[in-house]
C-alpha cells in the first residue's frame, strides 16, 4: 500500500478541488484544476514523494490515478 495514499497526495496538490477520493476514474481533467500543466507538476510530486522516476514513454501513459498506481506498484515490484 502506498504511503501516503495517492489520493492524499492529490488532495495536497489540489487543495481547492472538489473530487471524490473513492472515484476509481479520477484522471487528468476530472476537475478544472487538473489541467495538463498541473498534471505534469503532480507527476513530479509523485516521483519525489515515492522516490521513483518515470520515463518519457511512461509519463505519456500516466493519465489517471489508476495508471499511476499501477506504475508505482510495478516499480515497487522491481525493487523487491
């Protein structure tokens, strides 16, 4: 399990956004604050928080929380 949870990181990155943390479809564009520029900034926060680096090809695929979570799980599996 990710610590802090990815939704907590999303909440910190977008403190004024209104979204359901249990929504499995959360993705860039789900609310007005989450535009393309802020999405890139969010991905940088994810990298910093979890101590990972995403390649350029990965970044283009990481458009939803589910995809980001899957990529993080994959990176954790490689480190185990």
